[in-house]
C-alpha cells in the first residue's frame, strides 16, 4: 500500500486551474530537484465531457509519493502517484487513460462521466 501525501498548491488568484497554479507546481519541481529528490511530472494532456481540471493541469510527485498539484480534484491522484513512483524508478514514461461512464458517475453522485488522459514522465 502506498501512503499518499498531497500538498495543496498555493496560487496568487485562488483558482487551482490557473496558470499560477501550474507555475507553482513547476517551482516545486525545481525546488525538489535542487534538493536532490527524484521526481516525475504528471500532466493532463486531454479530457472529454466532465473533467474537473483542463488539459495542461500538472502535478509533481517525488519518489516517496509526496505530490504537489492536482489533476482531478482527487479522483485519480492515487493511481497517478503509484504510476509516477514506478516511472521515477524505471525512467519509462506512461500515458494513462481514466474513463467514467455516465451510469457509474451517477451512482457515485456525480453529474456525468468523463475521460482524462495523463502523461507521466521522470524529470531531472
């Protein structure tokens, strides 16, 4: 089992989907790399239908599973962190696809389903 520790991005304008949120993730990645940590970057490359974060949203993850940023508001983060840890170890980038049908979404209390693609790569 992987323990997940998420850091909430600090943004200048309070909007977690803004450019300043992604800049904050990049700043965190740079800081972690300078401290000698091994890290991966996860980026939403595409989304369809109902997705809480737009393409370009990012999350940085270190080899211990500490993450900063958000890709979906919590729906897929634990899976992304697990794959990012593997990516850091192997150096092999991954493209993940997450799909939720409308029926499953309604059962979970969501308005509708959606599809998110996330690219994970080791950086540094």
